[in-house]
């Protein structure tokens, strides 16, 4: 055999020899972590560029947000308002000017008429009527020194709000013989926009430093504490850009900026807190930096994604309600929560790779932290002690807390609901003060009448039919008079001939009427009056609108859709938690316990904000004796999602230990012990950020902030610390039970580490 042949055969033999196995392809979150670490420089540049672009684009987000939207958009009252605006170019007054002089208003008739005419001539004013032009005694105060000018600004709600801001700035203050103050729906919305922007800045200045202190107490290390804060800041910057994008496609409530920036910041910090904590644990076990990052994303990162999905699905339940305020917060919340999770997963791996083992540098609270029991990952601390004691007497501990939480919910039994009005503003705000004066000094002024639109009442024979209808309407309880194209009716008879503005009440195809009531539109009496008006037989199709009608329709819409929203939340959570745990019992427990965690918030909502007790806890506000009708629904969906968020983190550690040991009691104690301090820190962050909303001057934001903060704290302490171990001890191995077909399904499609 020649040397050439020997070489060829040797080469062939080498090719046939077993080769080292190629490294497995990088998949899932661990693979993502490694890729982000390897390409960290371009990743940092991309994140910086996107953050800068988001900051520049999102800077004008507030100008694109909408006021209003608190009523059902597909209701009879909404259709009536739409017809008035689009077809008749008018409607009930959305701006009311209170003109007060030193002398009786009769002595200033020329000045009052001149002021009214000046307002009529302004662009965007559909009509302006005053005491001096209509000679209506209801538009004069009891002492005769003040009079009202009722103004209808044309355009949709946002356009009217913008115009009212310009008019208010021009007319407020001294106008000849009068001092003028503006109120009504449009000026109130304008004041809300300005106040909400101020409150957002104040909440951020309070929330960010307190969050840093909490993170320092949790981590000890300033380096570790700053990482979640960095992710939170990036999340807020991107949130503003998201809101502006959404506003280009749909109406987004002005309160979305306050609520979603707080929610996005809090969750971004929370998600980062869990990932950084897991990374530190992996380093403590001796893992290399890259492996620690990969394992942290495979475990904590997976839980972050799943947790964010539970919050997203809970917020998605708001979409079943045909109310712009709720839908816009759902769209914004879904986008922001998703952004918080993705931001955490994208920023932390390359950043941790750069920091490496220096994550524990600058341990400013080292001495204090060592004295705090139960630090994450140590075991044997306060949470271990609590879980062990509870599981020794699960019935006593669990029943005691359950009874307490149910008792805290009892005030909600007598909850009363209304729509937002001037009293959402801080005490002493010009629009609020003027509205208070009108309520006390004017009788039946018609500033918020019931409107009746008959869009298809033909001109042939119209007057006779309309006269009979107006007479019947004027006989309903609570009706002061009925104004329309034929003049005014009161107590079944005509009391005034058609005035100079009578033509605004009709076109060739139909008419509309003003039904002036002496009832508060935001009250049970106002609702009864609306129902009576709707019960009067009409000569053609009649659509009844106005503030009282909006309240009736919104309540009805909420009651009709609440079962669907509940079904969306229950089914989605059951399915997701089953895929996460493989158990049927654990998801059912989570639904019940998370609902219990909200009881204190719902009871406090009524006790403090409706009944006016303990107002000093959240700062002074105007006590109305009722709650904004959409707030309980919003609070339930947001708080339920946040509660399920912490449930997922706790269950992930309990399940991890149960799969390793098969011991239910040990797994529960381990899970609570190793997440107790971490979940407490995370809950404190979210409660602090959301609680900062309670510093707002607007009562609606106070209510949301205080209620959500209380729900999060109750969930992280009483529910996670006592109810969860008690229930899981009583259920034993049944916690992890599922029928055989569902077990096989979970084996195929269940969520696993990846």
C-alpha cells in the first residue's frame, strides 16, 4: 500500500469516527438571554435610540388624550347626544357662566345682554342664553345679585373642552359690572386636564425616591437597587409614546396617563426585582455570570411573562364594556404591562453581563439588612415562621382572616353610584365653587336638563302632536318646564310663546326638547325622573338623553356586561394557571383568594370616599355621598390582575419545590419563605407608586390610588401569608390533582421552563 493510499484510508477512518456532539441550539428565554449578552453593545445602542425616540415622541401625549367618556357609548342617551350634536348642531348647555354683581341683575340688563351677545358671536358657540335675554326667573339667584348664561359649545367633547378653555381664560374675572366664573361639563373637563398633568408630576416625584428606598432595603446594594429603577424609567418613557400612538386610533382617557404610567413603572420595577433576585441567587450557588443570567430568564423570566399575561387578560375584561373610559384604560394598560415585561427581559441580560459579580456593590444598608429576618433565599425567617404556624392550625388561621376580610367588605352593601361632576375637582376650584353656588342659590336653572330627541317627527301635523306631548312631559314629577320649538310648557299648560332661539329646536325632519328638572341629575331622584320621561307616550320615536339619562344607561350597561367580564377573567385565569401548574385545584383556589383580597378595598371605597370617614388619610376632597359608577369595575380588573401577578410568582416557587420533593407542606413553606420578603418588597413598590396617585387633587385618582394600594398590600400579607398556606394545607396533595385527561393535556401543552 502506497503512502498516498494509507493517508486516504486514515482520513476516511477519521471521518467515520464519532465526532463531538454539536452544542444544542439555543432556545427559549435562556437562549434569548445568551444572544442578548453576546450582542450587548448593539442592544444597548438600540435601547438608547428607542428610548430617546419614545421620549421625544411621547412628550406631547397629554395633548392627544380625551376628557369624558364615562358613559355607555351605545346607549339611548348617547345616540340622543350624537343626534343633537351632528344634526341639530346644538344640545343642552355644556358651559355655564355665573355672573355676579354688586347690584340687582335687573339694574344691569344692558350690560348682561351685551355680554351674552358677545359670547354668541364667538366661533364655536352654538347658542348662548341668559337671564337677560330669556327673562327666565330660574336663571336669577335667590338674592337677585347673580345670573346665569347658558352656553352650548359645538363640536365633540374634546373640541368643546378646548373651546371652553379659551373662553374661560377670556371671560373669567371682572367683566364690566360682573365677576364671571365658568363651570359646566366643558370647563370641568378642561380643569381636569390641567390638574391631572400637575398630579402626574407630583406622583412621580413622590413615587420614584420611595421606590429606590424600598429597593435598597430589599437588596442592600445600591447597584442592584438601581437596575429595576432604570427599567422602570425606560418603561415610563415608552408608556407615554404608547399612549400617543393609541390616541391616534381611538379615544384615550386623560386619566390613562396617570394610571398607566404608575402601573407600568411599578410592574417594570417588580419584574426586574424578581429577575435580579434570581440572578443573585444563582451567583450565590456558584454559577458563572452568563449561566446565571440564562437560568434567571429561564425561571424568573418565564414567570414574568406568564405573570404579565395574567394582568393583560384581567385588563382585557374591561373591553366588554361599551364605555370609552374603561376601554381606553384597557388598551393602554395591556400595552403598558406588555411593555413592562418586555423591557425587563430586554434590558436586564446585557446590563447584568456588564455588571457581573459587582451586583452586590455599595451595600449601604448592610447592617440593617442582616438584622431583617427572612431575606430572600435564606430560609428560616419571619415568613417561614408564619407559614409553619399557619399550617399547624389552618382552619383557625384561615377562617379568622376570611371572616375579617368579608367584614371589611360590608360597607360596600350600601354603595351608591353616580357620574363624575364638578365635585371631582379639589375644594375651592373655580368650576367647583361656581357649581356649588348654582346648586344652592338657583332653583331649577336648567343647567343639566333631560333632552328628548324626536328625529323623525314630520312637519305635517307636527304642532298639534308636539303640543300634547310637551304638555304630558310637563306633568311628570320633578319637571319644572319643557322648552321646545312651540315655546314652554309647565304643569300641563303653555307658559311661554316661542322665543328668538326657538328655531334651534327643529329641522325639517324632527325636533328636540329640553325637559328642565328640579332634581339633581346625579341622584336617585334624577334617575326616577328620567324613567318617567321615557314612560310618556311619544308621537314618534323618542330618544331621551342628558346627564341623568346617561347615568341610568351607564348603570344598566355595566350590570348587563359584568357577567361577561367575570366570565372572561375566570375562564382565562383557570386555563392559564392550569397550563402553568397542571393542577385543577390551585387555579380554583387562586380565583377565590384573589377575590377575597379585594374586599378591604371595596369596603374602604364606600367607608372613606362615599361616606366621608377618615378623609384625612388621603387628604381632603369634596364628599358627594356616592362613587363614580365605573370605578369599582376598573379597580376590580386592575387589582385582580395584580393579585394574580403575585400568585404566579408564589406558585412558581411552590411548584418548583413540590416537583423536587413531592412534599406538599414543605413545598408551601419553602415557597412562602423564599418569596415572602421578595413579594412584600414588590408589593410595597407597586403600592407606593399607585398610592402616590392618592396625593392627587382629583377625588377619582385618590380613590383609584388608595384602593389599589390597599388591595395589593392585603394580598401580599393576609392572603399570601395566611390564607394561601391555610388552604393549601387543608387540600394537601389534592392541590396538585387534575383528572387523567387534563393531566395528559398538560403533558402535551403545559408551560415549562424554556
